[in-house]
C-alpha cells in the first residue's frame, strides 16, 4: 500500500513539472527579451531626435516647389521677353542693312546684283532718302509667322529681303526686290495676288512717316494690272504720298521692271492707289512719337492695345504732320 502511494505521488509530481514548465517560460520575461526591447526603444528615440521639425520640412518642400516653378516661368518667358525687347527697341535703319547674310550662292548673286545696280547707287547718293531693310526689323521669333517677312521669303520666292528707300518727309518710297519661280499663278507669271500684297505693304510704308505714331491700316486699295510680271526677275516698287489729313493718308504707286541695260525704259506691271488710316488706339504707342524713323510699326500694327477709343490725336502730332511738307494739308 505504501509503495503504491509513493508511486502515485511520484507520477503526480512529474506531471506537475511538465505542465508548469511551459507556463513559467511564457509568463516570466527573460533578460534577453528586456534587452531587445530596450535596444528598440533607444533606436526609435534616436530616429525621432534626428527628424527635423514639421515646419522645417514643409518650408523646405515649399521652397523647392517655388524654385522650380520660377525657373520654369523664366525659361518659358525668355523668348517672349526677347521679342518684346526687340519691339520696344527695334534695330535702326542702318542696323537692318547688316542683319542679312545670303544663305547660298544664288542669293548672294542676287544681293550683289542689286547692290551694284545704277538705280541703287543713285538712291544711296540722295541725302533725303533713308535706306533700310524693313523685314529684318521684325523679331526673328515672329518672322517665320509673318507673310512677307517669312512665308514669302526665301529661295524661289522673294529671294533676298527687299531693299527700301524712304524719303524723310514721307513723300516718296522705293523698294527693290527679286521674285523667283515659286510665286506663280500661271506658269512663269507671278501671281497677281502677290503683286497686290507688295503694293499694299509698299504704299503703306510710304505713308507711315506722315501718319500719327507711324502706324497706318489699309482702308482702301485699288489695283490695275498693266502687263504680266514674269518670274525670276527684279521688280521696283515706287510710291508717292499725294495727300495727308490728320489720321488719313492717300498714296499712289506702281510696280515696274528693273532695267537691265543702261538707257532701257522700265515696264509698268501694275498701278495702285490706296487710303491708309492711323487707328485711334495707336495713341497708346506715344513712345514712337519721339522718333519719326522708328520702324517697329509693321510689327505693332496687329498688336495695338484696344484702349483710348474716342480720344483725339495729340496736338503736337498734328503740328508735326503740318510741318512735314507743303504737299499735305495736315488738318
């Protein structure tokens, strides 16, 4: 009996040890666990200490955004700034003569022929005539979108930028150009619409010096075609301002051939008469009034701010128009 009791007691004790051993492992934290927990807490505290304040991080991100935005605006606005600078400070007449370089041998030959022609020599010898190349004053970034300064310019078209001479008083204007084979309507004949464009622009340039703020817009243009204009030849445009009244100027002109031999008479190809009016809103460009020869007008023509409607022209502009010649009424 005692041996059975002893055996049962031993089995009970052994069972208690087996059951209680796992519990002691889970319930009582061991020193290594405490060490790991302590190390993790220390690392978290170190990272939190290294992090900059929220305000500083926000300011840094905002500053970067503003910096890159400003750089983007500067890069995008650079071409517009250059164009605006060219408009407000356009090249003068003398500078426009040096801004073109022939792009090939054919263009150079045409350029040299014009420069060596007797008519050009006589125009350059006249102190009352101001020589320029107006199309070269158009900002380069705009030139490719301009009809006469870009689209119609180049090999096979208007081979080289036209040479122009404008009388200081605004009474007369002469332009010499070469037209190629890519401006034709009928085979080998320059399109009449191109001649009309030449006359419209040439007669307008003649009127600019007598108009307020050197700006005029076409109100009326009449053209009579006299003879076919053959391709691949030199053309001369001549214009004369016949009357000026306030904001209006009447101009007559024609296109003729450039004589190739001494004593040869030119052939008149087309004649025209036109009325040009300086718009009332042109008064916003009063800075042009200080320089009668400023020639940014061909660019500003389509970029006038629509302001100052109904205002009369400045009296000093009327006085200047009256003083420009006995041929104009200047009222």
